[in-house]
């Protein structure tokens, strides 16, 4: 030991000096850890995103998240929306999507132009054609039983209707109607052969504002058709609210058959009665077989 040795003037023992030296070595590390901890406590957290790489790379990278471009996204949305609006406006104005003339299937009562007029789709943008509404408009017509409307790209509309076919031509107190088999009445459409003709001196049909409502019981119409088949020589049947269906016989009286029942049986019974009256020289005012179990006739008074 020399005078230059720093431990010469140190009164501490050797062991005390060793412990002090060891303690001094740990103090800077603890301070560094505290500085690192303090810095992390006040630092702004950074978002990270994990990206999984394929197994052969065998690593996982932690990449910083890119800042969101909010302004750019909004601008892009506005541009896209404007493009859609412009495209729709162009389509609405384009003649390529305008319905020229609707295609109408075969009809008998209505002309194709009449069907188009009711449908009201000619010249309309195809995007605005509501097939259900068009069908509803068509079905409001008593002549139309079924309607099918279809839109075909880019500007075609096809219309197919099933019409009610007239079964009876009824002169209702001077107003002539055509009646379908379900009792729905509509105006005449030209001439039609093969219809059963019925006349009533007073109006008996229940004509209402609702053109689709039956104006008379369909059972009466079917009875009239059955009666007409048994007496084809009769040009026109007569209808009386009290006695039902009948006709003016060539023998001079009126025969009544009611408005329901077995018309074949009633006509057979009537012919037997008519032959009997004719053979006896009886002139009747009318003969009724409305009830086959109780037929009767009324003698014409002088």
C-alpha cells in the first residue's frame, strides 16, 4: 500500500469497502429501470396489429396500424352515391327502358287496344310498372276473370287475360245484358251465337255498382241452359219472379218450369200434360210444372 492508494485515508475496513462498492454497482441499474418505467407510464400507447404469416415463414410480425382515412372514405361514398343517382336518372330518361306497347294475348270480348288502355303501362318506365297493380286494374272489369302481367327486360310488358264467356243474353225490362256462368253481368260485345236468350218484362237483375257481384243466382242460369237443351225449338225463354223460367208454347199458353230442379223430368211431364189438354180441346192460360209432384194448369177465361 502506498500513499497514492485511495484506501489509505479510508477508515472503513476492507469488508465494508467491498460491500459499498457492490451497492454502487446496482444503484445505476435501478435508476435506469425507474427512468424506463416512468417514460413508459407517460408515453402515448401505440396501436399494433398482428398479421399471421404462413407456417413456413415461422414468424409473426407486429406492424403499426395505419391512420384511418375518414375524409377519403366519405368522399368516396359521396362519389358512389352521386354515380348511382345519375345512373338511375339516366335509366329513367332512356328510351331503352320505356315500355313501347304492351304485348296482349288472344282475347274475344276486349280488343288488344282496350286491354292496353286499362293496363296503362304504354310509355311508362319499366322500373315503375307494378304488375300487381296492373292486374288489379284489369280484374276490376267484369269481363275479365283472370289476369297475368309480366315484365321482361329491358322494356317489354306482356299481358294475358282470361275473359268471362257469356252464357245468357238477358233482356232485363228493355236493357240487354250478357251473363257469365257465375252470375256476373256485363254489356254486349257485338254478336255472339249460341247464347240462351231470356226476357223479363220487368227488371229483375240486381245490377249494382260493384260490377263483379252476381246479379242473379247462378243456379237459375244453369237451369235455363238445361231447359233450353230440352226445348231447342224455343227461341227465347221467359222469366217470372213468381213462377221462374218458362216459354210461350205454340199451342197458345205459357209453360212454367221454376228456377231449379230436374229440367229433363219437368219437360217430359209438361209434354204429357200438353198432349192431354190438346186432345181434350182445352185451351189453358198457362201450365205449371214447377213442382213435378203437383203440376197444374189454369183455364183461359172468356
